[in-house]
C-alpha cells in the first residue's frame, strides 16, 4: 500500500512509519512540527532530544534501506494539502495530525481555539482531499476512548442499537468528553460520519486509550529513532509520567482518589492495530469503529504497579495524592468492549513487570536530563487567562 502518515513526526506517527515500511508498505510522512513548537512555547521538552524528520528518515534508510519522503507543512493549509496529495497519490491515509493533549486544550482560550481549529480543519481538509484526489482510498483516523467519557453503562464498540417506543435504530454510541481536546475528537467522528454517508468514504476510526512505552521492534537498537517521551502534565501521558517521576525521586502525582479508570495499550500494539486496520480496510460507505486498548487500569493501580517494580530497582517511588486539577469522576463504572482488533489478529503486549522495568531503566539512564520543575505545574481545568 501507499500510506500517507499525517503527523509523522509525532509520538505515534514516526514509529508507525518505520513499522509500515518494515512490513513492506510504501510510506510518506507529513508534519508541521506543531507538537515540537507547542512544547517549546510551554517550556516542556521530551526526556531525550528527538532528531527532526529529515534526520530520522535518513537514519532509517541507512539502517533498514527504506526511503520515506518527508513533507513539512501545515495540513490546515489547503494548498499544501493538495500539493502533498498530488505528489504522493496515497491509497491509505493514517491521520494522527492533531493537537493531542487534553490538558493543553484546557490551558487557556488561545490553546483552546488552536486545538479546535487545528483538529477540525486538518480532518476536514483530509476528507476533502480524499474525495477530490483519491476517493477509493481509506482513511484510518485516530480517535480516543475519551470520546465516550465514563458512562454508567457498558461502552460498545462505536455504535449502540437504540429501541425507542417500539422502533429501533443504530446510532453512534453516546459521547460526552471531559476536555476540549476530546470534544474535538467527537466532532471529527461526526465529520467523518457525515461524509461517509454523503460521499461513500472508507473510514476506520480508532478509539484509542492512553499509550505507553517507547520501544518497538524497529527502534529497539537505535536511540536516535525513539519517539518523544514527555513527562510533563501537558503532553506526557500518565504511565510515561509515573515512570519518569519514579526515576527522578519525585512522588507520583495521583490526581484525587485515583479511581479514574481507562483502557491502556503498549505503543507496539498501536502500530499493530493501525497496520491491521489498513490491511483489512473498511468498505466503501462504512465508518468502522474499533476500541483500541488492551487492558484497563485505574490511575492508582498504575502508580502501585510502578512503585512495586521501581522498588525492586532500589527506588523509593513514593506516591503523592494531589488535588485533582481536572474535572472528572474519580470513582466510576467502566466496562468498554474491545473485540474488533483482536478479531483482526491483534496479539496484545501486556503491561508486565519486565515492560515497566525496561522503561524505568531507560529513565534512570537519562535521569540527569529530567527537569523536576517541568513535571507538575498545577494546570487547572478552569483557567483564568489568555
Ligand atoms: N498518545 C496517546 O496516548 C494517544 C491516545 C489516544 C489518541 N491519540 C491520538 O493519536 C494521534 C497521535 O498522537 P501522538 O501522541 O502521536 O501525538 P503527537 O502530538 O506526538 O503527534 C501528532 C503530530 O501531528 C502533527 N500535527 C498536528 N497538527 C498538524 C497540522 N495542522 N499539520 C501538520 N502536522 C500536524 C504534530 O506536529 C505531531 O507531530 C493524535 O490524533 C492523538 O489525538 C493519542
């Protein structure tokens, strides 16, 4: 397949590019470096410097022999989008190119509007470009389990059959997100569903849980090919943050009661889920939705697991219960389905003690680079400034 990866510089985009080329697909990557620029603006840097896309693609080509063209530009810019689609002619598009951080989206009005505009405009431009240049191509779009929120009923895989006054209809599963970022993902799904119905697009929307880890089959022996590992409260995801906090002897910041439960997955499984979705495409006129996670944990369970393993490595790994800066249920029912990707052949990589130990050891190796002042700035869900 000719796969265009949008957001190819990102935490997930770059490992996906290597993974798909290693599995025989032709890949090009597109990115505006928005994430790097927002991190710099907010003075939060990843643990280890990440070479730019031109440097990483050159290194990957020298190691594995796969050439990956790079397009640097902003996917909210229609002229740039048309140029990329004309030059690369994809038959598959993986759409990661969004502002992905819930806390950033809740930071202030400017961050909120950037998230709203960026995420909806990239999605809309991709829909229009596919319809204009490659209407048979499939779109694999990254959504989030956060679209569903934490309802008091079981979460189905995307859809719900509703019976009302003796009649029945299948609807998108009810969604109520807990941040503006997650709400933009709901809006993306609505946009895709509209144009699937109007223009017979072929779409898979992956409701992904928080991802952890940095090691993949392709990058394992090459630190220069690792992804961003952010450990700050804006761009770091929870397990990655706890690992670095444990390594830095910084008490793990469990928000509130710590009963917030979500579905998690190893970065290796993200790559496999995306590849399996591409290799088993949705039909024309189908919006196919998979819940993409392998295990559920509460925040307290994650902190306890990190603590147990960190202690075997001689670390204190204290846990601090801090006031919850977010507005969210801290104790709730959570039972999401996730069979679709398993049926496609996903072989999950679970969160074992070995997986945790390997990540903690990596963090310890780079302990001198951890900036404790970046870890927790108490960014609240109700900001009061621009
Ligand atoms: N990482 C997770 O735990 C997680 C969980 C659920 C869903 N997701 C979703 O997966 C996708 C990828 O997440 P990630 O963690 O790799 O995020 P990321 O920020 O590392 O990657 C996204 C990339 O897209 C680029 N981008 C954003 N807007 C762009 C634009 N207008 N033009 C060109 N490039 C643009 C960014 O510069 C960045 O490199 C996102 O859509 C995110 O919402 C991620």
